[in-house]
C-alpha cells in the first residue's frame, strides 16, 4: 500500500489526479502513473531516463555516489573476495552459497559446458571473417531449437536448468566463435579446470600440445567476468526482460540481449575504446580527439566515457583500472603504450570543463579492453566476453520476471503522424 501520494492537476482536466508513491529499500521513490491511462493520459520518457520499468531485488546502483551492489554486496568487495561462480550463484539465488552449495553449483556448471554436437554445424554457415558477435547472436538463438520443448517457464526447476545451461555453455560457444574465425579446431571443455581457466583453454589451447592455464590470466579473466556480471535495467537486460514478457524461449531472449549489447553505445564500447586508443596512437594526439568529442557538430564520442546512470566514477572502472595495473605489472608490460594513452586521456578528460560539467567519467569499458588485450583476446572478441559475463545477469532478471505474476511489456507513444484521412477516390 502506498504511504505517499503525488497529486497532479492538468489544464483542461477537472480535479486532482492522485498517484500512489512507493519507496524501495534504497534509491528514489517511484510514482505509480498507471491511473493516468484512465484519465486519457500517457507519461512521456524517451530512453526511459526517468522510468522504473519493474521492481527488482538483484542489483542496486546509486549513480550519484558511484555505488553498485549485487544482492546488497558492493562490487569492489565481490571483485576482491569472491569469484565469478559465487557471484553467479548470488545473482541467481539471492544469497552467497555456503561451501557445499558452491561445490554443487560449480560441479553442475562444469558438467553442462558441452554443447550439442550438431550445433557446431551452425558455424559453417558463417564466413570466417564474420564478426564473432554476429555468430554468437546466431548460435545462442539456435540453442532454442535444441531446448524448445523442455522448458516450462512457470516451473522454477526448468528455469534453473535453463540458467545453468546458459552460464555453462556461453564460454564454450564464445571460444567456438573465436576458433571458427581463426580456422583452428574447436576445443572441447574440460571439467577439471576452473570456469575462467576452461575458457582460456578453449580459446588458446590446441589439440597439438598441452595448454597450461596461466594463473595470473585466469584470475584476471575471472575478475573481468565478475565486473560485467550484472548492471540493473541496462539496455540489454531490459531487452531480455521485454522479450521474456511475451513468454519467448529463454535462449531466444538471451540472443536478443546479445544483439542489444553489441551496440557501441552499450557493450560494444569496450571494442570501440581499443579502436579509439589505437587510432589516437600517441599521447601527442589526445587533445585533438578530446576536441572532436567536445565538438557538437562531430558525432565522435570519447568511448569508455559517460554513463546514463553514473554521474560519478563507475565503481567497476576503479576496480578495472587497479586490475589493469596489476595484470600488466605481473605480465611485465608496465609500459604498455595504450595504457599510457588511456591514463593520460583519462587525466585530461577529468580536468576538462566539458567533461566535468557533464559529469562524464570513465565507465566499465574504458580499461577492460586493455586487460583483455594483455590476456591475448583479440579486439573483436571483447564484446563477446561482455556477453558471456552478462549472461548470468540477463538470466537472473529473466528468472526474477517469471518468478511472480507478470504482464507482457507494451509501451505506448506520443503520436505525431497524420490524423485519419481517406484514400483518394
Ligand atoms: C555500458 O546502462 C548500463 O548500465 C550500461 C553498462 C552495463 O554494464 O550494462 O554500464 C555498460 O553500456 C557502459 C557505457 C559504454 N558506452 C560508451 O562508453 C560509449 C560512450 N558513451 C556515450 O555514448 C554516452 O555517455 C552513453 C550512451 C553511455 C550515455 O549517454 P546518455 O546518458 O544518453 O547521455 P547523453 O547522450 O544525453 O549525454 C549527455 C551529454 C551530451 O552533451 P550535450 O548534448 O549535453 O552537449 O554528454 C555528452 C553528450 O554529447 N556525452 C559525451 C559522451 N557521453 C555523453 N560527449 C563526449 N564523449 C562521450 N563519451
């Protein structure tokens, strides 16, 4: 029951419209605008800048304070003390697992990492130079053909099996996208390796020789997975929720999330940051690019900067920057030229009035690409890694949506087209 009421008067409408106001456990109150429809009114919020499309208990972001909590735990604490498998369990189930629960969860995921042998034929339909995100969109959507008839979305156990399958198979499919583009044979997953170690094995191992997982890279990869796991109602997660609201197959819903993530304004930014840093090429050219980013007549934006929600540092960017320093130092590449350009660019941008005034800070994508490059991941695979990591967030939100009574999502519009007119006689 609402404790507060918002009261609205509209010119031309009699009386006061009373709208319930709800408070969450944290964050802004929300005004329930549903009664407006009965008054012949819609709300108007292109880009959903000020719209709470649902209620959720998974992730909380305070953009002004740069806070990110997963089921209440701060992202910097999870990045330092947890690991991706534990974060997956937390996001999906709401609590950290005890030792037994974690062991059982990791075992379940490890034993679902193989994909149906016939799925490998889907890859042959793509050109070898196809972008890996295009391939990933296709093959994840194709999973719905393999599990179409074994999923009652109203059955919690079925939903959990689907979540395990997706979390388990995404690294295998991601690595297959890379192997296909390089012409190397697919590597089958190994159940004796960690989630991150197995991914590195499937990416860089070959049938010709033993592959030894580098523990530094394994830890860095796991950290990247943790930092990208979930982020509230971002564009791709909202896409998954909307697709899920029609009752669509969850594998098809995740494929829709992958498609939405691909855009350079969203998950595609990590690839775009590296391309931008390589285009800048030298610290002497940074000012030129910052000027382009500030030019209202130039569509160029500083990739990896700005965020719809954060008007402070993205807490993930802070952890990513620290991880970047650690990984490059441990790998003995302290003087990485791209990292130098990135750090100088960040310093210039953070001192520039244009960025300060608009509260544009480095986001999660600014440093992630440098770490991925140091691990040996090719640039066009960066967003695939983001999609792999974010799958647990997507499927946790999809699961949350289907765990309670729900309705199909159906936004309305402000119509500016022709009013009715007759077809010429
Ligand atoms: C992700 O939503 C999420 O949670 C996403 C994400 C997740 O984990 O799921 O965090 C992942 O998508 C991170 C964002 C990655 N994208 C980029 O790094 C691309 C570069 N950033 C921009 O495209 C932009 O900042 C957005 C898309 C991220 C946010 O855009 P908004 O909120 O729509 O902001 P805006 O376009 O209204 O910008 C406000 C002003 C504008 O200038 P004015 O019209 O006021 O003069 O800031 C300017 C913009 O031109 N601006 C930039 C800029 N970002 C915004 N100017 C230069 N460079 C930039 N990067």
